[in-house]
C-alpha cells in the first residue's frame, strides 16, 4: 500500500503508470494493471471473460468499492487485448 494514497473517495495509485492506468510487476516479473491487481487481492478472482472497470471513471483509482467486474460483451468502450491487458480504444 506504499504506492497508494488512501483517502475518502478514490484511492490513487502513485507507482508506475501506463496510458491504461497504474502498472506493477509481480514477483515472477508478470505485469499487472494496478486496478486489476487491487480487485484480485481485495475483492476476489476476476471472473472469466470479465473486465474490471472503474465506476468513478478515474483510471488510477484502486479503491475496491469503485472497481466493478463487467462481462466483456457488455463493457464499453470497446477493448482490444494485448498480453492480457485491457486496453481501451476510446474514453466515454
């Protein structure tokens, strides 16, 4: 949690960033988007064919109460897949 600013509302990721949000590396050099990692650790496993979305609209937020797993078919904006990372094509 040393790379997260916890405050009322959004919990902001302060570590490495990509254009898709925060990023961190696991022990085995795997890459995680910070919000997906936070969801997995604090909420549970991301269901198959689901994406983790920010209900607050802030891509660096890792507050588990702002993270929602949504089925890929019903998610928007459309996504492409690159090495398991969810990459938005457009921002709503």
